[in-house]
């Protein structure tokens, strides 16, 4: 994939500050940045956005909203308020969308959590429209169904975004979460047809994954046929940034500049 | 669930020998045992079967066959021969069925692996029929799709067992692998209608799972609504053993007799 479409998530190079990330990404030829909330420290979101644009990068997404389901109505209301605050921050940053890790509660059924996710998104939606910030539902791998997301397939993410039916609500497809899914191609086509395909994330699934959260692989290092999925995504007409999002205790312990070099190479060769 | 339907897998109390497991299970009121291949050591399978029946236990299943997919035809042929050997061992043991962990290869697509799984099962089937040993496809959680199984949902297991269409090929439902699955109830009903529901395994999904292989929970310790799933399974008319299969580095390090006591209690209260 051409570097012109390359975006990196700040979490990928977690040891770096936002200023350091911006400078180094730009120097490496990366064109976009997705900003995690924790990366905006010691400055306002508007200042962070300025810093990014001044260095010639695009803000691709703000990460991450969601976590709507709770057994208590009070907690659910708090989650909605929190997401509105994130919309405000995204708008100040100049991010066109927020990625939603929708949430789940081990103390209730997945069906109940899904209903709360839908109503949570619907409650945030009017403000998101007003602020011109899109909401992208990221289906998470079923191994996160206990407490991170009750939306565990692209099929389910498509169902819920179609049910909501707004141009401001769509889907973020991350190969890590959906590569195993039967009918993946058909679900990507479905998602693209509705203009619901709003973001595309890449990394790799290591055959011997040592940690369920923070052992994602660099593209090419695992068993996902990323190029095949990229072709499916491209075929929908999606021409936005391709976002590199890698959580890795292993890479975070290494020299981040070398790691960025590997990312750029893998992006050009394996995506 | 009444203890009369309780079966324990030898792997659950891995530190014990088969003789020790048999004796202790029987003393605890457990009525069935599922035998892992590694548990049959220093004796023939026929002797193992005798030992089990002499202690008043039923042999419920032999674990585990499968692992059919390989990129090389030679390896696939070897896998088929290996499975025939397992059928022979199961028959000698007096086990009515073999659980299949179907396999996957990170070096080929999941679709290719699934085709090889189907043809592998079909190649073993005539011998299994002859030996009166059933083959139960166990769908594995998608987190095992890289190299353990390309069959990652009950829906897919139902598809393949229906495609094969033999009374000797069915499905083993393990709550650990399928609890997150949308349409789980419908797929259990579908499975039961075809008389393809051949085995039912229980354990629990711990919210903070520390190890992808060996950190399963005791029933009641995690977030799976086991009773609900048991009701769905019962509603199909399935009245066979309910098998406790727990891989746990944590429990294996504890006193196994105490652990067995906890299993019996959890079986009566949480299943």
C-alpha cells in the first residue's frame, strides 16, 4: 500500500509523546495520525490539532469512545455524557470520527449489552451530528465479549449501524478482530454499500499470541491475509487512510524509531 | 444439574493418573469419564476401559482427534491415518465417540482448511462406522483460528456435519467456545433436530483470562450463563452426560481432591 494512505495510531508508539510522534511520523512519510485520548497531555485538543496540522499530518480519528453497557442506569447515563465530552474533544482536535469500542458487561446478557450500545449511540448521535463528528463502531474479536464489546463481528456491527441508519454512524474494520469471520468479504461489501465503512485498521494476528490485549503483530508477522482484506475494502470504493494500530508489549519495549521504520516497510509491502 | 449426568475429562485433573482419576471421580459421585489420549499410559486401551467400568464409570468420549488441515498432502494423509488409529483406540477403550479439534494451518486460508477438515472426516468415516465410533466436531473459539481450528462457531460445525450427513458425524458443544455466538439458541436447536448434538461440555469464561489456553474457569466463576445454555441443550432432547473440561494452570497447581470437590459442587449448583 502506498504510504500516502498510511496513518499510525499514537498508541502504536506509546512511549512517544504526541509531539514526538507527530514529528517522527511526518519525517517517515506517514500522512495521517489517529489520536488516542491519553496522547493529548499538557495541551488542549485544539492545540494538539494545530500541532498535527502544522507538521503536515491529517487527523484521521480520535480513539476511543463507547463502553455504553452497564447494569446501572446511572452508569449508562454517565457513559453517554462521557461520549459527548469525547465528541467535543474530537471536534476541537479536528478529528472527523471517533472509534467506538462499544463495551460489554459480564453481569448481563450480550443481548442486553447490545441494546444498551444502540441506545447509547442514539443518545450521543444528535450532538455528534451537530459537531460534525462521525461515530464508527469497531467490532471486537469474540475474545473480548466479556467486558470490552458485545459487538463481535462485522455482521453485528453492520446490523447495528443499519438499524441506527444515520450517515454519522458506521463501522471501523480492524483486520485483527474480523479476519476469522465467515462471510467477511460479503460483510465488507455490505458495509461499503451503505457508506458505513468509515475506517480500516491493520496489524496482524500472531500464531502464538502470548497476551490477549497487547501482543498484536506487525503486518506480515502473523497469519492474516491482509492484502486480500485490503482488496475487499478497496473494492467498496473506500479510499481513506489505512490505520496502523498495534498494541504490543514487545514493540513498546524496543526502540520506537526502529519500530516505525518496520511499520513503514510492512505498510508498503504487506498491506 | 444432577450428578448422575456428570462426566469429568481426565485433563481436568491432569496431575492424576487414570487409575487415580477413576477412583476419585467414582468416590465423588461422578458417573462418567472422558479420556484424553495422554491419560492412557502404561496399559492398553482395553485395560483402561476395563479399569473404568470396573469402578462403575461410563466412558463418555475419547479426546481428541482432528487436526486435519496441512499444506502438504503427505501430512494430510498422515493425519487421516492418525485419526483411524484413534478410532481403533476409542473402540478398544469402549468410547462411543471421539471429539475432533479439527485443526487449521496459518499457511493457508480458513476456507482451504475447512475443505480439508471435511474431506479428512469423510476419509475416516467408513472406518469409524465400522468400529461404531462417532466423530463429534467441536467448534473452537475464534481465538484458536490460526492453528487449532478453522471451525469457529456452532453454525459452522452444523454446516459441516449437515454437509457430511452421517449419523456418525455430529457436534460437541462446549460453552467456552460458543457462549458469545449470536443465534446460539437457534444453532443448538438446529443441531439437536438433526441428532447431531453428540456432546456437551462445560466450564466458564473468566472475565480476566490470563492465558488463552489454560485459564478456563470453574462453572460459576466467569461470565457464561451456563444454566441458560444447558436449558437450550436439554430442550433438544439431549440427555447424555454433561462433561466438565477445564484446562487451568491455576487449578492444576492446587490440591486435586479439593478441586474435584469444587467441581462437584459447581456442577450441582451452576450447570
